[in-house]
C-alpha cells in the first residue's frame, strides 16, 4: 500500500505541476469562447489541486477492489 500511495503522489505531483504550468494554454486549446475561458480560469485552482487530493481515494479504491473482487476480475 505504501508503494501504491508513493507512486500515486509522485504521479499526482507531476500532473499538478503540468496543470499549474500549462493550464491556461490547455483551456485555450479546448475552447474558442472567451466566456468559457474566463470561467474555466476561475476554477483552475480546483483542477490543479484535484490530483493531489484524490490520491488516497484512487489508491484505496484500487487496493480494496483488487482484494475483494479478484476472482471476478480474473474471469
């Protein structure tokens, strides 16, 4: 579990840094509407924080689903 969480945090920090550095450019690529761009930039801080805040949720989901549904996943 420690290894999963450690790798999860490492990947989440990389994604967070990417969103923080390239977020406005990604928004510009996704839409041409200035109103949508402005609204998206207002909520960009949530997008930047989401990967780091979600590490435990995704890690434990994977661990417990793998532990309890191993037979179903195998077949």
